[in-house]
C-alpha cells in the first residue's frame, strides 16, 4: 500500500459565477486522490449590477464562503494551492478592492482566468476523468456566467472558445419568475447568435464525441434520467420534453423535478435554453457527461507545475516562435537574468515565482519587434497582455506585459505603483533591465557574467579587470541605466 505523506496535500478552489468549490487531494504517485470537497452556492453573478458593482449582501456571502474555504486549506503550502475566478470576476468593476478582501479571507491570492484559459482547464479536467481515448472530443461547459466550447484529443485541447452567457445570467434575463414558450424562444435564439461566430471554426475542425461538464449539464442529465426521459445520454428529444415540462409548470418557484436540487431551480431554465441552442447549432444527436471539469483541470495543471511540466513554459516558447523573436538573443538575455536573479534571490528574499516571471519576460523582451523597432517595448507589452497564453491568468499576463514595457528608458509610474510590494517590483524589474542593457549589442561580443553584490537599495556589479574599459559602449549604457534606476529609487554601481 502506498504511504501518504502529510506534505503531499494540494487544493484547488474554483470561484464560479454560481457556486464556489474547494477540492483537497493527496498527491499519490503523481496523481490526485481526493480527500475532501466543499461547495457553497454564492450566486455571485446574481449580485453583479449593470455598472459592474457587486451587491453588498453578495460580497458578504462570498467572503464568508472564502473564510470557510481558507480554514479548510490552511496549512497547505502556498505553492500547492490555487484559487481562480471565472466569468463574473472578469466583469467586476474596481475588482481590485474585492479581490484583495477575497484573497485575505481565503489566505491566497485569486487568479482571474481569461475565458480561453478557463476553457483549456475544463478540457483538461474532462480528459483526465474520461481517460486516454484517442477520438476527438467537443467539451461543453455551461457555467453561471459563461459557456465554454472546447475541442481536443486525448489530454490536449486545440480550440478553446468562451462565450458570455451562462445559466445565471440567462435565467435572470429571460426567466426572472416565469417560464413561457416565448421566453424560451427568445433565450434560445439569443444563445444561437452568441454561438454563431464560432460555429464554422468548430465544425471545420470536427469532433467524434460531445461531452457535457459542470453543474448545469450534469443537473439536466440527472433530471432527464430520473424522470425517465433518457437512458443516460442527453438527446434533443429529452431536452424538448424537459422544456415542455418547464413551460407547463410556468412558475420557477413551482419546480419540483426528481434529480434537481432546490438551489438549481432558479437557474435551470437559462441553462436549458443555452444547452438546446448548443445542440441545434452544432447539430448534436447526443451528449455524454463527465464529472470532471475546471477544478479537476486545475488540479492536474497544478501537479504539472509541481513536477516542472509547466504548460506556461511551452506557451511562452510557442508565442515567441509565432512572433518570430530572435531566439539567440532571447537565450542571452534569459541566461543573464537568471544569473543576476540567483545572485540576489536569497538576500532580497525573492520567491521562485519571480524568477520564472523574469525568465519568461526575458524570452519575450523582443516580441514587439514583430510590429516595429520604434517603441517595441510598448508593442510587446500590448501583444503579451492580449495574447492567448495557456496557463497564464489575466494578472500573470499583465505582470509580463509590465516587465516588457519597462525594460528600457524611463520606468513608468503605473508599474511602480501597481499592486504588490513596491520594493519587490522595483528589484525584479532592475534585474531584467540590466540583462537587456548588457546584451544591447545582440551578440556582437561575449558578455562575461558579472559578480553580483547585493545591497538593500540596489546592486553592485563587478566585471573582469579591464573589461569595461575595453568596452566603452557597454559602460556608457550602464551609466545611462544607472540614472534611470535612480529615478525609480534603485542604486546601481559597477566596476
């Protein structure tokens, strides 16, 4: 029997638009063995107003849930714990204040997932739950605030689409109290219009099997089976029979179906309308279901990071290649920044995650040259912030974009005053700027790795005797950089 170590626990928290979920597992021989699950129906999307603000009662409900989750996850190392927010988190105005309170309640920062990254993780969770089948899958997940449609094969997705409609938002909009035929017709037509822009792409790439995941589709499947309206799989006939039943019942408060939890009654009609639209647009004959979804995908993605099989590394490499970066220059800058980071990590108490961000920013520092040499750091920052980078949250992309944007010349105040510890942000940026400065010649000559001496307010670099005198242009570049760093509150000396 395999022994379980106390330090093998890991946890993933999925903060959805309808429900919050926590999964705690043990890592046993590289696989997660679930120990505990917690679920709270917070209905975050129900409290999101048209101006992007959140109702106070929903905020307090969310914070109370996160405090409970935080207590259960306490003691798990931070590098073995991930918390992500999805569609509603993407829409909250001035979300920084709420995010800070939410992170404090939970005890770990919350990552806001881009729609395509949410879709990738959903597919990963489904694929690991269903097993290593070789056919192509179309995975559909109808959440509270968004619907994800993903194509892939085995454990890798290749097409990820996220649509701004979900069971909570559709139910609020079309079925606030009653369920009528006209409301269903309008809800399904609007859903079809939302799907239309991605219809051709997904049809062209094709799939062998349709799989439904997460709360709405699993709830529909349970109702159809327990009511005797299906033999396990979801079919158009079963969906029509469920729709007709809801229209007959008419009032949401009067719903009483076998297999339907009471907290699902208010969002069933919206989810059903979206699901019927999916079936119609993609001409589906049947759909099986999977218990795995976003939180399971998060778990496997986290295990990949722990085992240094990080999808983010592949994403950065692929994006750089797509943009035609000078890989030899990228290697030079990355190797230099790693050398500088190693020389000051302990003294400055920089977490390893900062080193990873620096290495990725170093690799992508020249990506803006694909647009123009003039102002290429600005172009590069824009490309990074708006690119599809699997594995990266919205804030992760912003961190990389800020680093690339500020790699040369004046350090922008929005970087220095952004979220996080200002001292750590300045120090991290200093290392990238020095690596870029030292390799400005782009391989015209070899740059010796300098000796690094760490100070509280900066760095002292020492080169081989006589090297700077023999390379006056590099010395001049360092003098210019010293002035720029002083304006950012950092001190650079060299000899």
